[in-house]
C-alpha cells in the first residue's frame, strides 16, 4: 500500500535526505587513490551520528555497514573493504539515514582521479537518465512514465538497464510501495499522487544488463565485468510537480563543479550550510 506524505512528513524526509547529501559531500573530499572503503564507512557513520542521525543501512536486513560502496563492475550493495581505491576507479556510494522517524536514501557514482572517457560517459548518461525520470513524476502520470524515460535514455546509448533492482517509495520505512523499475511502459504502474515520495535510482551498465551476486550474499556485479553506475535522488510530489529532497550540490561544492541541474526541481535556491 502506498503511504502518501503530508507536507510536514515531506520536510522530515528532506532533513534525512539532506544529511545523506552532506555525508556524500564530506566523502567527496576524502575519496582519493589509496583510501579504503572501510575508512570512508567509518567517517560516514561518525558524521551521521554527530549530526543527529542513525545510519539507515547498518543492520537493515542485516547489512553490516553504513555505506554500500560498489566500485567499477559492482552495481550496488557492495560491502566496504580494506582494498584501496585506484586512480581511474569509479565508486558508487549509496547512503541511508534515519532521523526523526524518517529515512533518506541517496547515491552517487564518484570518479577517483582521472577516469577513461568511455566510463565518464556512462556516468553522465546514468545521471541524465535520473533527471529524465524525475521530470516524468507529475500529477496524473504513472510510475511507468518514470521507468520508461530512464530506460529509453540509457538504451539510446547502448547501455544495459538493470532489471532485478528497482527504486521505491520512501518514508518511515526505507523501502515502501510502490516499486520504481528503471524499465517499463509509459502508461503502466501506479498513478502518481500528491504527497508521493520516491527514491528514484537508475542502475545502468556499460555492457550487458545481466548481473550476478557474490557469495557474500550482498554484492551485485555486472555479469560481463564491465562498469556500472548508480545515481539516486529522493523526490516528493508537491503541488503536482517533482521536488528533489536530496541534493548533489554538496558533492559539486566539494569537487568544484559548477552544476545547476537540480534547480528546475526546487521551489527556491538551495543554500548550502557548512558541513
Ligand atoms: Mg540507496
Ligand atoms: Mg534506494
């Protein structure tokens, strides 16, 4: 059953989502060749707790860490390790926060140093597909409009769209109804209503859409070993239009990237606090 949210509940989800955003911004400064996932995970847990939140993933379905860290051919659900990142890696970091009874859940794929142009393109197109999906979150449209927009953009570039893992509703639970697949027909799925809050999260592979799982029971990898990208935003339907509750602007601020791609999905300019 879909639980539509009041304005107050949406504001609480925004607070949790923004703590995830600030955590990712902090990590953007730390992620360099030689740094390990375990180190980033420790920093993230301390940061979240210092800011009044609880790591949302740790212990959820028995996941052992604060962050899902999925480098290169890992799609999602990677467990942080002691293996240092290398120049040229891409690293998907997914982070959840529980605060005031509501979850935020949001992800970004980072570049470690200089990344080859073919892989940079995969990251760009995956992020574009996220915004194409968000644009479709309009009153009266259906979840399938979001799904279709993501799929068509990714497939236009010859990429594989992961089918087994999907976006979701977000609120008092990390994963609520409805499911938000990254593939589908425009008129299919549940109707989009005022107060709907979704975690929209394309997972796009450079090669095949087929995936495999490691024996750790968590890590998802591409079946062909080619890279995979993952970008996720939390989005609410407010006044019939999509409003992004999370933000990549802390990451862009940390990396010195002057991006304005989210402005179209905000009522007012976001003032970044120090983090
Ligand atoms: Mg996530
Ligand atoms: Mg999610």
